């Protein structure tokens, strides 16, 4: 028997819905001011990859460098990210989460887990087991999706060799 195909549309919609609902339901639990999804994504990249550059953040998220720079200024002003200039090359700036950022991350993740826990209590035990069993595969899937966006490769230009027999125009 072949493997059952995954309905990727249903999976994507479900993941987006779960993510949105978790964020909405957990926001009140933290007492934090709302953080936009775009800013939160930047913060999570920096927390996962301390020392990353602005260009690397933009590449990982598939966003314009200028847009990421604007949102980073907001994070720096809020005391959630620090910029560290390289001693050897002052043009090189690395980004690092602050202790406050780590505290907020912990609060948010705890609230997200609580929202999931409450919803999961309404599932059947075997459904909770299925979710637990799928977690390693979902974590791997998330790691693949988190890889930096790659610029589309250009197709190599075709150069015709006019001396090759198959490229000659038949003579009359």
C-alpha cells in the first residue's frame, strides 16, 4: 500500500488558523502590549540565531531589507534587540535578543502552550496521541520552512553552435 497523500491546503489552513487563534487567545493572558506578527517573526529569528545580520533576517523571512530595518528600529527602541558593531569592520552589525526579549518570549510561549492545553483537553485521548506522535515530523517541517529564502536561479542561456549538424538549415 502506498502512503496516504497529505492535503497540503488543509494542513496550511489549519496551521494558520491554529497560529492565529493561539496568538489571539493568549494575548490577554500575558499582559503584554500587542506585538505585530511581522515584528514577532523578526524577533523569533533573532532569538533563534543570535548574531544574525539585518540582511540575513530579511533573507530568512523573504522580506525587503528596508522593511525589516524599519521594524528592527522599533525592536531596538523597545529594548528587545541590541545591535552590536563588529570591532574589525564597523559596517558589520549583528543583532542580539535582550533579556527583556527572552522574558517576553517565555511569557508568550507559556501562554501559547496554555491555549493549546485547554483546547487539547477537548480532544479524544487517541487524538492527543496522534498530535504527540506527529510533533517530530512537524518540527522537521518547520525547520525546512525556516530556511532562508533562495533567490530563483536563472535558467542557463542556451548558446547554439551553428556548426553542429542538427542546427544547420537544410540547403535546397
